[in-house]
């Protein structure tokens, strides 16, 4: 598909996505895969990613954060299972039946509400219980388990949770995995306690990308990788831990490239200021290219005077502040630049490459945030 008519677009590499899923599926080794498509599929575009996931037979579930995301998955044609990781308002619980969703439950009020609806409709609702093991975010404690077990017993169509899950607090940011081990121990203890209460969930699941890539014992019956589906490592520490344990290289490939076009070229003299706040001043006659992407589109303002973009396979430094919808880059040293030349903000151009990890480092954040903040309105194009 031609992009000539577009001034900004995101390319999604189909073969890269399949490569990543092949890797994650191989590690899952028969366990269920529940890729996370929250945050607009980590900025990649929910509709497009749902279409690509549906091409595979080894993806049983997708996991989302919110009810709105779950409904968007159904609208995109996803007819397999959907796990809702985040909270659902008590007054919105009818939607769980309407859209056939599997909520991860963290409150008694929600569980009771689901029980009432399931019994009234005489229709089973599959739920997952989120167990608190040390992240102290969502999750129910060991002490609360009997109360939850009682609610399950009270509603025949609720019956019992199909899944029990937890989420690690400190698995991405460190090469020491003691805290993760502590959380697994707590999880296992709570599963034993549930069994004593007559509850035996079919699917135990704890593994996000880092856990899935690094630790067999976190995989249980189902895994929930997110970032790695899109070809990124959760952190340097995760990659290092993986490699130190003898893991092979190149098992993940970034799926997304982000491009725009030069919409104006201008010569400015020496000692000229560039952009809001006059934060950059030329030291010599300079050729600037104006690029129609700004912080609204997800190009963080903290990249002002920090980042570079790729034009004709060369690096062009960002000059001055990133504006809401525009930025200025220096093309003085790049030969033959023309109006509407392609500008790469993320991805390959010739021998050069710009990664989400590099942008994150400049912006003082993590690759997750760089990707998740890409505007949902930008056109997505699927490529080979
Ligand atoms: C986001 C999320 C995941 C996926 O995490 P990644 O680090 O992106 O793989 C898994 N489980 C839960 C509960 C999450 O919120």
C-alpha cells in the first residue's frame, strides 16, 4: 500500500509479530497464550493486532485492562476468550454476560454482582481470582479467601473461579529474582489454601513477558505476555538475565515503525533561534526540516533538543522544543533532502535504526510508555 498521501503513519510488521508469537508459543509449550492487547495493543493499534492474532490457532485468549477495550476487541471481530485484567464498575457488570468476558475479580461486590447475574440468566460466568502476593496493587489476601469461597458457593452459575492469578512486582527491573520467588511461594501457599476450601482453578497464571521469558516455574497453565508480543524486552535486566542463562539471541523482533514526511525545508542564518522558548540557537547557517509530528502524537516533549530522527538513512537532530503537532530537525549535513521525504521516528532507515528503548532513554522513561502513548488516531498499515 502506498503511503504517498499520508504525512504520518505507523507500520506493523506482520512477520515480526508472528516471529514473536512463535517464540512465546514455543516457550509456552502447550500452555494457553493470553497476549495482552491493553493500551491499544501497546500503541500498535488494537483492531490491527486483533486481526493478526486471529490468524493464529495458538492464541486462546487476549487480555485487556478495561471493559471498553474488551468491547473494542469484540467489535474488531475477536470471538475467542477475553480476560479483563482491570476493574469493572459494579453497574456495568451486565456487559460481562453480553460480551462473554472473563473478569479477573478483586472485589466481593463485583463477585456478588456477577453471581446474581449468572444465576438470573442461568448462564455460567467464568471468573479469575487475583491473588495478592506482594505487589500490593490489585488482589485479594489469604485472609479473604474463605469469604470469596463462600460467595462462589452461594451462586451455582458462578460455581468456582476458572483461574487464579497474580502479578510480579520486581521481575523487570532487576537481575535478582528473590522477590519474585517470594511471590511464587505466597501464590502456591494461597492455591493450597484454596484447595482446602474446595476451589481448584483450572488455570493458574502469573507470567507477564519477563516472567515468561525467564522462568519456567511462573508459566503454570496460562501465560499473559504483553510487551514481548510486540518484539520488545521489558528491560535491559530482563535481556541480560535471559542471555546469562544461555538464551539465544534474536528471539524477538520489533513490530512497529513510525514514520512521517518533511512538509517544509528552510534555511536559517547563524544565531537564529528555533521554536518555542528560544531553547536552541544556531551557530552557523542551518538547513531545517519541518516535521508534522509533536507531543500530541506521542513524541514526548522531553525529547526536545535531545533526540534525532532518520532521513535518507542519516541522523537528523531535533532542534528546539517539540511542539504539540510539529517539530524541527537539522538537515544541514544530509545531502539531497527533498520535500515530503520520509522521516523515521522509530524503526529502520537504511543501516540506521531508532528503537523505542533509545527514545525511552532520551525521554527518561521506559519503552512501554513510548509505545503506549502513540496516538490511536495515527493511520496503521500492516506490512510484510
Ligand atoms: C500488563 C500486564 C501483563 C503483561 O505485561 P508485560 O510486561 O507487558 O508482558 C500481564 N499481566 C498483567 C496483570 C498485566 O497488567
